[in-house]
C-alpha cells in the first residue's frame, strides 16, 4: 500500500475521478463568488449583495438564516423580503444537508482546506484539543449576545460574513483575521475553525439534521481499513458509525456535521461511499454488532 | 455519559474528564464573550462624521436590524455609501457616508431605502424631504465667512430645502457698526442632514457640519413643558386663576390677576376678617 493519502484511489481511478467532488466544490465556491463579483467588477448585475442577503435578478431573495436569527433575537422584525429569503435558504439546506453551505458555498472553506492540506504536507501533528461541541457553545454565545445587546455582536467578528463581504465590498483588515484562522488551523488545531469552533457551521448542522441527501457507505464490506477517508474528512467522527456499523448503524452517514463534501467518496479506492438519499423512516436499528466505543476511543479518531 | 457496567472507575474518570472539559469550554467561551461584548459596546458609538443613509433607524435599533448586505450601497445611484471596514470606527459592515466627501443627493424615489431587505432603513420613509440623516450645525462661528461679515451664503444656496432648512438672519455687524451680518441659521424641522452644505463650505475645514441627530440635538427633560405651547394646546391658561398674591408685595400694595399691583385699601376679598392675624407672619402680606 502506498503511503500517500489517496494514492491508492489515484492509482485505481485516475486523477480526475479521485478529485471530481473536490473540483466540483471549488467550481461551486468560485462560481458563486464570481456571480457576486460580476456586478462590481464587470457591471453585470445578476446577483447583488453578499451571503448575508442577496438579491438575484431582482427577484430571488436569499437570506442567511443565522444572521436573521441574530437580528430577530435583537428584537427587530424584518421586511417580508428577508423572511422569504431565509425560508428559501432554510428549505434548501434542510433538504440537501445544512453543512453543504460549509463545503460548497462558504468562502472560509478553501482557507481551512488549505491549512489542513498544508498541515498534512508538513506533517504537523498535535496541538490544542478542544471539543467539537465548542461550536455549539459559540452558537449559543452569538445568539445570547444578540439578545442581550440588541445588536448583531457576532457579525462584528464573524469571519465567514466578513470575508465574503470583504471580497465583494473591500477587504480592509479582514485579511488579518483570515490569516490568523489559517495559521490557527495550520499550527494549533487540525480543522480548528470549521470543524470545532464556527458557530455558523453549528447552526447549519442543526438545519441539516434531517436532510435527505446523504453520503452512504453502501459497499462498506469492501473497506480495507486504509483510513484515507478519516484523514481527508474534516469531520472524521461522522464516518465511523456508518462505515463500521457501530451499534448496528446503517450505512448512511447521519450526522448533521457531514458537509457532503464528497472527499471520502473520491479518496476511497474501493468505492465504499456514494451519494444517496436517507432511507425514509429507516427501520429501527438491529441488534448491536459492534459494542459502543468509549468516549476516549472516539476522540482518537 | 453512558457508564458501562463493570468499570465504575473508568466511568468516574470519564465523568471527571467530561466535567473538566465542560468547565474549560465554558471559561473559554465566557472569556471570548466578555471580549466580544466589550467590543460590541464600543462599536455602538457612531463617530460624528459617519452619517447613516436616509430612513436609518435609531443607531441602537439599526445595529440590530442591519444585516450588512450592502444592497443600499449597490442601489445608490451616486455611489456615496460604503460599508464599514473592520478597521474603521463604525460597526463593521454597516453602511454610512461622509458628507464632506460625498453628500446624499436626496433621490426622490429613495432607492437605498427600497433596497433594504430588513427595514433597517425604514420603508415608511416615502418623502426624502422628511429624511433625518443628521442635522447641520454651524460649528465654527469664528471662521464662518458670513459671521465675519462677508456674503458667502454658499451653504444657504446649495441647500436642497432652500430657505427652510437654512435661513439667513440679519444682524448688525458690531465691528463696523453700520453693516449687516447675514447669519446662517439651521432649522432642525426642515434639515434632512444630506450634507450638501458641509460639502460646499469653502473653508479648508468646513464651518458647517452634519452630525448624527443624537450628537447635534439637545433634549429637555421628559417632564419639561413649555407653558405657552401647553396653553395653545389647551386653548386656555392651565394655571388656576390666581388667589390673591400675599407674598413679598411692597408695603400697602395688593395684586390682582390681570390688573397687577394696586394700593391695598380694603382687605383682599374672600379673607374672613380676623383670619389674617392667625396666619404665620410670612403669609400676612407685606415684606418679611
């Protein structure tokens, strides 16, 4: 077995097949950004605004429900346009997976992916350990601050909205914040921002809790334990239950933290994973085949 | 936590670890929250030169309502608005303009307000003449050319609410003793805060400036009433007709409402004879 991550998949499937979802994601991220930039740079106004609220072709409003939730908690009732926009966005992500936003749209994703890639390349190990639940605490903090201060306090520092707005309306000192997060992910904590701290990701993980589009370890019997999927997955903890059938779990990855990025699918030489639909009203799990792992063992993944 | 049967010690350690982790997280998040709360509090203060677009809610409400999408910036045909950068002293991402650089052109259809998806720019503003972006204040009365006796008048002339938001009040020029000063006076009920006067002021640094309303305006105490206004509202005097004034009148004088002072030949009507002697000295009339 070759040592490089995904080397097996590369050998059996070729470069394109083993990077297809990555390419598709970068195309999606860049395409969305390009649509937003077409107005200010080329004067072609297909989309106006930024990710917190955008207006497409002067008819389609899209609102970031996380920002709107903060605004509602700050006790402001918005115009109908913003509410409709949030409804559309919520409905979309509730179907395709909340954190699809993270891996297919969010401008911070390439930053954090780059840090993870470089970390792997440079062989940087270890660093701070913070629970992945920290993001829910930060989510609570963001919402609490909005309610307590009556302002969108989190939006003063939210790197996601800052970066996207910055790319379209002028970056200013935002680059320093983004660089800080890049370095944090690189040296201090693997997948630190997107995988542990970002409250927006936490919010969208809740939105997509019951989404239909899922990654499934359909051919999990073929798994040869090469661990490549665990290494490329920014939320590695979501794989194990589906892949190993922990507690009799079915092959569908059910965690709201799976962002449907598809890296596990393409990096697997055995083609264990594929995109599929959550089986509606899946039958109650059968008798546990593998004993539940202790928390300590779970963390080491 | 799901303690597994048969390893109580391990589960106790795990529980302990869990509590430590939770405490650590709570501390970290609490610290971050405290910092952010302080930062948020600081960024509430709008610097005097940053003016919000027309129809903006009061600053406190605005910061909870504006989601920083920038649609107002996009729909402003004169490109005067910008979104605050993180290093600027305005709440990050919120729209503002600086009158001295580019004042509001006061479009009749107010496209910036229409574009706002949340109503942070209040959609009830239909007449740009009723906008209250700020208030012009003639800050420097020492360098204003009109105050020096010249006929600059530029602020008066460029004002889109001509002769209502700024008027020129004549005064004697005490320096020459024979010429007039034409003093620009801003009227807050008509001024929209567009900033054209500040932009046009020919001084190196403008003598007239537009400030956000809460900086530009004073405010009397909530209990304060102006007698003449209340009288007009009620259509009559709200003060009960005077009982005879008995205090501190000159010796041998009496006071009657509407008539003023008169010599007190007779004791005031309504006072029973002899009653005056029982009163404290201060109430007996005459000087103390």
